[in-house]
C-alpha cells in the first residue's frame, strides 16, 4: 500500500503544482496575455505557423519530449535507490524541468517563434548565436543518430514491430488531409487510427513480421529512417507532424493508464511492495558504478529536466499555439505529465509490479 500512496502523492503534487506554482509563473513571471498576437496568427503560412488548439499541441509537445528518456533514465538510476530518483523526478519536474520548457516556449512566442539560438543571437551577440546554433546542431545530430540507430536495431531484431510503425504514417497523412482540407474533426479519426494501430500490432506479431533486408537490416533501416526524418521535417506540420503526434499521445496516455492500472492492481493484491522489494538508498552499488553525485542528475534528464526540450518548445510548439494563455497547459503541463511517467517507471522497476515479488 505504501507504493500506491507514493504514486498518488506524486500525482497530487504535480496537479497542485500546476494550479499553484504553474499559475503563478504564468501570471506573475511571464504575464501571459490571451489577447497578445502570437506567431501562429501573425506569421500564419500553412506550413510551420499553423494556429492549433492547445489539446492538439499538447499531444505533439508531450510525444516529442517523452520518448525513451523518461523510461530508460529512471530505470537505470534506481540502482542508487528509489528514493533519490523519486525526489529528483518530482522536484526536478516541478521546479526546474517544467519551468525550463515553459520559459523556452514563452520566450519563443514573444520572438516570432524563433529558436533559442536565434533569440540569443539578437539579445546577446552574433557570437552567442553562432555558439548556440552549433550546440543545437550537434545536439540534434546526436539525437537523430541515437534514435535512428535504436529504432533500426529494434526493426532488425523485432520485425513484428515494423508494420504497426509504418502504417501510422499514411494514416496520419489521411487524418491531416481530412481535418485541414475537409474540415473534419480530429478526435474520432485519431481514436479510430489508434484502434487500427493496435490491430496492426496484432497482425505484425502473429501473421506479418517484416524482415526484408537480411544481415544489412540495421544499416538499411537507419538510412530509411534518415530519409523519413528529412521528409517529415519539410512537410507542412498539419500534414504529418500534428496528426501523427496526436495519435501517439493517445498511445502514450493509454500506456500510462495501463501502467497506473497495473500498479493499482499489484498494490491491492499485495504483489507490489516498494519498501521491502528495493532499498530506498542503495548501500551496495554494482561494480564500477559512478557516484550518485552528479550522475543521478545526468542519468535522469528527461523526466526531471532536459535541455533538448527547448528545441521542441521553440522549434515547433511556439509556431502553433493560437493563444499565449495556452503556454502553461502545453509547456508546463506536458513536462509534469512526463514526470508522472518517470514516477511510474521508478515504482514499476523497484516495487516488483507484475513480477509477483
């Protein structure tokens, strides 16, 4: 039962923080003005600057920042103990990570949707602009390389996953066309798309694994993914990015709900006991493990704070918000939800959820 109380306490903390500290930041620090002219309206071009409802942008923003980071990082960091990881995730999300994402979004909103590199160049110096852009280029290169390689390896080792991933692309394009060119609603088509994706998961696992490239699968899949990244980056956001991420947000929400449900059942049935299953602060670390300071804060970046998130806030989200007042919901709220995901990962790893421990 202690596990369930910790989970509920963390979630309540995130909700309270959103409605207190987040609202204070929005009103007193950033002074959000719902009547202010935002880049999506001022520079609307139907490509990058597209006024969009906050629920849709929340889906894009959340799925863009909550990849494998808030899952893998906390799962590794718990070998120092679940308590330091939990404290860092909760406090880091509320007071550092969400503030960072929120702030980057507001700064970009008030600077014509420019990235932090462009804003730094104008407000600090041309040298600062060059430095920021070089850092951003290096960061994006590393992120693309890592995620491209990881997904390519997954496709090569688990061909059952290929069908459901690639089917989402034409579905998202069709939904984007239906919504923006035919004036249709987004919620029902995205839910139908989610059902279709889960059907494709079943078909891919049981009937149609796709493994066409043999020994060179990792290399070829990596090249295909890089081509996909290029095409996705130059298409209008309504064509693929928005509907794809809105569908993905449903998948993440469903997965998060299943995790919470599993945690609830495990706690009620007595199969999850955080206190007895794992040490709160580890005394015996694995051989060669680094010290908790500062490596805990490096290991758990996404889930507490990640500098990469500013690229999402200032790169795409700021160009699509239709009102300044939506910035708290998207920038601050999405980071808190990522923190909630990290909390569930910590508890699932350390409380023996689903393992009968």
